[in-house]
């Protein structure tokens, strides 16, 4: 990480990571992601659709090729299924 920081022109990487503005930015981005419905990492947002996890890359390719595939009755039914794990309040 330190080498990458140096290549990006950040001479004091640890100080920058610990700075209040970086922490505030991370907090704001996390809150915005939770409000949007992001649950896992990585998450890819395409329009209003969210795809998360490396195993969904094929779904992303299918969606980009033809978004109508995700509007079928069966795909809409999948949206009604319960989650295996729910986000804890305050997380």
C-alpha cells in the first residue's frame, strides 16, 4: 500500500489515511451506499440496478447486453425472495 501511495504522490500515506477528511468521506460514502441498498462488496451500480459479488459478473454482462432479460416474471419473482442475511441495524 505504501508503494502505491508513493506512486500516487502521497508521501505520508499513513497520515493521509488517518486524516479527518478521509474518514469523513469514507463515512459519507458508506452511509450513501447503505441508503441505496448496497449490501456486499464489490457492488456495481448500473442505473438503478445493483450487482454485488464477483459471481455476478456474468449477470452484469447479460444485463448490459439486454436489460429486458431482468424484467421477466421469473426475474421479478426473485426480487421477492428473502435475504439469507439481513443487515444489522446501525451497521
